[in-house]
């Protein structure tokens, strides 16, 4: 059954749309887990894309335009759809494509909604764990429909921190230097390969913080 919310504002309506469509895409991705193969690369040889990334984004775009005709859609894999109204969408059809390629269990579908360029709602679906996170402006955030909140650790030394690394080798070198300074000061650091899920886990208290350089709008 698809999780959903009862909308009482434009933001909450768009949250409900994002939530339903993210779950449809997650179902498509879930059916290909363990069968992924790289179909090409993008910014670097390590920045892979699979056929399922493109299939997922195509499904998301079709479903969003069916529910909200005239929307603008910006996605990771396909050319922008320029709409005719104030509603926009930012789409990551598989956040954690390298994990998906290697059959590792941290992958997500992420969809955000904007009105006149301002983010007003979003949904992230954890493809394998099944958690669905969503939020709307001025209406809080939820996991599986229940309200969530971040933890408030007393210090960095009490904090579990998430991070990630860029695809470019030189940027990774710089990020490693930051990591070696931060790691001794924190409880521990995790690198799990999905910016969207890292942010959701901060929101629900599974992580105490998250940082990463060079994230793109569809990552967050």
C-alpha cells in the first residue's frame, strides 16, 4: 500500500504527489536490484549510470506530469522539461547508483517540489528498507507518516556523522584531508553512498550530522 498524506495546503498536496510517485519509482528500482549493469558514465569514469536510472526517471516524469500538468522538471539523467506554470520538480531517480550497481542496500528515490523556485515539499523513498520520508513547508517532516525530529547530541564527540565523496580524484583527496581532521573528534563517521538518505537519517535521529562537498540540487 502506498503511504500518503492528507493535503491541507499547496505544499502538502505536492508532498503527497512526491510521496506517491517516489514509491512507484522505488518499486520499479526494487525489481532490478541484483541485476544492475552500468550503461555508461557521466562526469568521470567512476560516475556511472544504469538503464534503471533512466527508466526510473522516465517513470517519475510521466507520473508527475500526469498529476501536475505544465510542471518544470529537472532531473539527474534526462534533459529538463520546461513547464508553463509555477510548479517545479527536482528528481533523483536512483540516489546511490554505485550501491545499486554493486547490490549494496543503501539506495533511494528522491523528489522535491518547488513553487516559483522555492522548495516547498519533498519525498525520499528508501528502496530496500521501505522507509518513506516526506516533508512540506511549515508542516514538519515524517517517516512512514509519523512525525520525526533530529537528535541534539551534547558535543561533536557524541555525534555520529555521515559524509560522502566526490567522483573527481582531486576533490576526493581534499575530502580525505577533511575526514582525517574530523574523524578523531567525532564518535564515528559513516559513508553510505546516498546523500538523500543521509539527510533523512539526520532528520529522524539515525545520524547526528552530515556533510559533503559538491552535492547537486537533486542530491539534497
